[in-house]
């Protein structure tokens, strides 16, 4: 597996781990305010989608790397889009961790 494959796999791994934290937090979020519950539900769905996508493409890269040149994963634009998704997921994770570990 070349360095390109390893970079894509690392990107999927980081996004997947971050999305796992986000998904767990938002699916368990409880608030007495209906607007916040709806917001948490929307973020839980988006985080779950990022997690499933990362698992799928990470699995593809890990178990079928020979299929990579025939897929759109070989395109640099895809890497950029995945990087934005990863950064967004990491940003949400940072906010969650700040909330969980800040002194009350």
C-alpha cells in the first residue's frame, strides 16, 4: 500500500473516530428545549452519515485497494472534499470536548 493510500486511510480513520464521538454525544443529548433537541437530532444524523461514509471508504481502501484507480477516490477533488468533512467533524468534536471537560 503506497503513501497515497495510507494518507487516504488515515483521513478516513480520523474522520471516523471524530464522527463516532460526535454521534455518541448527539444521540445521547437531552435538553428540555425542543429546538435544541431538534438541533441535536440533526447533528446526530449528519455525524452518523460521516461515520458510515468513513467506514465504507476506509474499508474499501483497506480491503480492496486495487479498486481505487477505477473509483472517484483517486481524484484530488475528492481528497479535498473529504478533508473539509474531516475538519468539520474535528471542529465539532473539539467543541464537544471543551463542553465536557470545562469546569462548570
